[in-house]
């Protein structure tokens, strides 16, 4: 064989080798992209052949039968409470657009989540951002807490037309999470009035509370509102002028007023006390449980029942009675017993 022929064969071999390597790289890149995204949607959030509502109503797996029974009991409790409450009140209320601003919509998985502040709502918003982000986010805990609360990052039901709202309320899985009312209230107080960084709440509410509830308040306290006592906070809540002036802030508004469970039929009612179990069930129904893990919370900083009891020690029986009446519907509707530490007048 001539030298020239050998050189030609070597050149051909090199070209074949380069072509094969190039093809191999393209195949690897393609499968990486396919693993990452399908039509622009991260594989963790890809919509399955069945919607969460269909999976709830006709489950393909039966290992959650006890969980399903628990949620049925919770739904029945709400229905019974609403029926009794409606019987006492002759007023028929129609929901407004403002009533729907807490209902976060996930179009990809056909779910609606009503967020309640101080009931793991930051982590649920993180999860919803992953579910609706179409690949922008993959890990809920990589999303900063302040970013989770940016309203433009999630779409709420009040942004739709009336026909679109009705369609979603009828066909999407709707869920919410609740918490023992007074434990949630103390958690809100601790977060908004005992943390130095919450200056906006100190200015907006703290100064008003000090002005109304504290005798001989100093000029610094009236100006900054950064040292509100829990007794003063309770006094502000039970003051009849407070709600006449403006609605409660969402952090201490009742769950029944935020999510309107007597007007909106929620398919699942999760509880803070069974947060991980209920969250896992919802992620299972959405078909994403293998890809998204609901974030765990720091138990060391969590407001507990024992801590709540300590905060109520200095609250008069008269104020405790008024406060319980404010949140009584939440206690009854979500099956929370009256706290043993409570002293009613």
C-alpha cells in the first residue's frame, strides 16, 4: 500500500472519530436537557396524565387511605360548622375579588392553595414557585424567604375573569393549612413585634397600639412602636374600634376570613400539627413527591402550646374571653379544643 493511501485512510479515520465524538456529545446534551425539561417544564413539575383532583377522587394507590379518611373528617367538620353558622346568620355574602387574593393558582398541576400567614406559608409559597416556575427553580429552600413573598412571583385567583375563576374553583384541587388559633396569634406577635428588623410593622401597627393601649407612653415609644407588649397587642385586637377602622392584618386575621371555607369547598385541609404528612400527601396527589421535598422547619424557634400558655398568663379573664370570641369560629371549624390555660370571665 502506498504511503499516500495510508495518509488518506488516517484522515478518514480521524474524520469518522471526530464525527462520532461530536454525535456522542450531542446525545449526552440532549438527554441532559430532556431530564431537565420537557416542553419547558422541569421534570419535577411536569403535569401527569391525571389531575390531583382526579387522583384524590379516584386514587390509583391506596397506601394513603387513613390520610384520606382524616381529610374527609376535616371537610365534614367545616361543612357542619358552616351550616350551623349560616343558620344563625341571615346574611348571604358574595365573595369579592379582594377575598380571592390569598388563593395561589398552579396552572400546570391544576391546584389552588390558600395561604395563611404563620402556618408554614413561606415554605408553601416556595414549593408553589417550584411547581409553577417551569424549571426556574428546583429546590424550594434555595428560594430566599423575602423572594417567596414577592406578589409577582405567584398568580392569585383574583387576577382571573369571573368565568375563569368559576372554572378553576370547580376543577382544580383546593387546599389550605390551619393552626391552633392562639398559637398562630402568639407566633405572629413574636415575629412582628419582638424582632428588631420588622420596623415596618412597628411603624404601621406598633405606634398605633402604644398610643391606644399604653398610659404615659414615652415619646420614643410613640415614635418607634418597637416595644409592644403582648397584653397591649391583645387589647388592640379586642378593642371594637380596631376592626371598625380597618380589617385585621393578614397575620392575625382569622383563617375563616382569609380563605372563606364556607364559600369555597376545599378538598384538603392540612394542619400545622401534621404538616409533613399532609404536605407529602398533596405532593403525592400532584405527582411530584419523588422530586420535591417539603422543607422542614426549625423546631427550636417554633411557637409551641407551652410558650403560648406563658404569654397568656398576664392577660385578664375579660380580655381572654373577648379574644376567644374573636377566634371562636376557627377553633370550632378546624376542631381545636379550647386551651386548658384559658380563664374565661
